[in-house]
């Protein structure tokens, strides 16, 4: 089974990238393709920053890059609601790398969230 997950990251080092503690403030978004329990493709993109869509900008960005699920250590209420509106579940991540978060997700160790886990800019 193939899955595509999106994570906010501090750098563009692929599976070794450190995950950001704040979704909207992350310098990069990393898109990970997982198949049969293994990472098969990783792409990092610069966070496009604020858009006319406001907090929906990053949501739309993740969706346009195929992310069906998002893992975030810290995320505000508005992006969480945005992901809910487009049917993308959000999981609470762990401090560490993209690979560590993907492994934790695949092991069932990450919880799906439906509320903010941080109070950043815009809530």
C-alpha cells in the first residue's frame, strides 16, 4: 500500500531532515512516499510562506503535492481545521527526523489530532 505524508521540516535533508516544532513557521515541507512500510521517495520544498489564502496556503500546498496525511509536532487551530476541511488527517509528531517520525507513524505510535498543538501566529 502506498501512502504520501507531509511533514514540516527545518532543512531539506530528505529522510534525515529535522522536523520543525511549528507547522506554519517551518522553512521546508517534506513530502514522503511510503510503500510496503518503507520510504521510497522523499522531496523537500521551501515553505511558500504567507499566501492570499492565509492559513489555507500551507494546507493547499501539502494537498497539491499529494499528501494524504500530515505529521506535525506543533500546529495551530486554523491549519488543523483547514486539513479537516480537505479530508487530510493530522498526526502529532515526535522530536527527531523525518525518518524517525515515519517509523513511529508506521508503528502506530502517533496519535491523530483534531485540535491545535501549539499557539503560534494565527492560533
